[in-house]
C-alpha cells in the first residue's frame, strides 16, 4: 500500500485544513486572542483523558474544521461552552426473567 494513497476523504481533510488555516490568518488579532483564551478552558480533554489547554489555532481548527466538514459557516469567535442541567434520571436496575 502506498504511503500516501490520496483517498477522497484524506484529500477532503487536507483541503479543509488549508481553508481553515487561511481563515485563521484572516482573523483580527482580537479574534485570535479570543480563540487562545477559549483553548485554555479546562474542559478540553486529551486522548488520555487528561484536562489540558490547547493553542488557539488548534481550538479554532477543531471547531471550524468540523463545521466546514458538514457545510456550516465558520465561527470568528469561540462558541459559548454549553451547560447542561443536572441529569434527573434515577438509578437503573437490570433484571432478568427465568427462561
């Protein structure tokens, strides 16, 4: 198998990265600073489950790359962190019936 098979999905990902990179360079310094502050929020988790900050560009790319992949417009400022109400579902019980 070749090292760079140039699959359609791979090419789309590269094209999206290029567009998002250009979008980042087009942002004002104030907008870039907002992304840098947003990336420092503690809710970002690493693949190992550790909380860590990410650089502003990576945060911008994570959000806007996903939006571009599904045909949505970009965010110039980071979106608000969603808050969820307390889960009111009670404990679950598993029961089995005799066969």
